[in-house]
C-alpha cells in the first residue's frame, strides 16, 4: 500500500504541475459558460469565445480537441491519485470527518489544505463525471470503444445524453448548479495545490540554508 501511495503522490504532484494551467482554464471557461443562462449578457461572440476555450483551448480544432481530451484524462488520473493518497488506513469517524469537513485552526496552511483536500473530495464524483463525459466528446477512440456496446441507431442519443450529463441538465436546475459549483472548485484545485507545493519548497530551502 505504501508503494501505491508513493506512486499516487508522484503522479498527483507532477501531473498537477504540468497540467495546472490547462485544467484551470478548462474548468473556469466551463463554469463561465454554465452561467450563460443566469446572467444577462447577450454578446454571442463572447460566449462563442468562452466555449471555444472550454472545448479547444482556442487551438485549431483537431489539436485543441486532443489537448482538452488529454487534459481531462490527466485530471481524472490526478483525482484518482488524490483519493489513493487520502485513503485512510482505518475507517473511523474521526478519519472520515477530517477528510470531509474543515478542521483545525484556519490559518493559511490549514485553510489551503482544507480548500484543496476537503473541497476536492466533495466534488470528486461530479468532476469524475465531467472528465469522462468530456473525454467521450474529445476522443474518437474512446467514443468508438463506447459505441461497441451501443446499437448504431442509439449512438446519437447517447451523445445527446452525454452532453446533458456533462452540463448537469439531465436533472434540471439542481444538476446545472452541481456541475457549475464543481467546475468552479475544479478551477481552484490546481491553484491551491501549487501554492501548497511552493510553500513547502520554500520552507525546505529555508531550513537547508539555516543548517548551512
């Protein structure tokens, strides 16, 4: 189990660093586009620009779709590795409470940990759904694999259903709010993770200098 945790920690850190900016942009533009129905701004060019950023990162279509798909897949691995890192050695009420609720004095370090770990676990399921449904729209190979199990006359219905699951509209207003909140939180996770990593590196470097 220790080796699995070490591998998960390594993947979580380095994949997070490499993809942080892309994840933040995709989640932020997705959240912003999700607000379209709730804010009064009818500039169609602006919303097309936002959607283009969410789907293709403003890159040419074939390349942008591949990059966003790879980012969704990377984010999925980051989410799974985060769960492995936080998996308690023993399932006790205290262990569950620490992972699902803000705890300790809310100074800067603790607040960052709460924002990253606790909020990350709360939106784990919706973010996983967002990654998988996004991959289905971005990757031809993934879509072809799924279509192996779907009758040909139902494949278009599946893609429509996939889109409704992606934006949460499949369960109405509540679903949209869940996906919107999850996308907003998803945009913050790379930021809080990077800040924690930088603070940890700075403390380690300060400690080394003091020992010299």
